[in-house]
């Protein structure tokens, strides 16, 4: 996964709205890098995680939040074997 942009996390901190992690797997073969239109048919798996509450504010808390959500998404797509 590429690094996350932090704008959405900043917005979640300002509003207090929880972040819902979503893992999507299987799109690589369907839509190669640099291609904007899918090139073939196939199966895509989408898993929706539990909401991650946003209670703290500020840059250090945002970094922790980004790392926590990233960990959840890695679990959802099967990149990480350890359940949280």
C-alpha cells in the first residue's frame, strides 16, 4: 500500500466522526498501474472493518490514528496475519 494522505484523518479529528477501514483485494490484475479503465473481468474482494473512534486531536494523535487504520486495512486485505 502507498502512504496515506492525512487530510481525511484531519477532518475526522475536527469532526469526531469515526473512520471505517475498507480493504479491497483483487483489483491489480483487472486494472494495471497507469490504466484508468479495467482491462479484464475478475473477482474483487471487499471487506469492511469496524469503525475506529477518533477521540484525540493534534499531529501526534493523527499519526497514531493513521497507523491504526492502516493496520486494520492490512488485516482486511490479508497483508497482516495478526488480528487486532
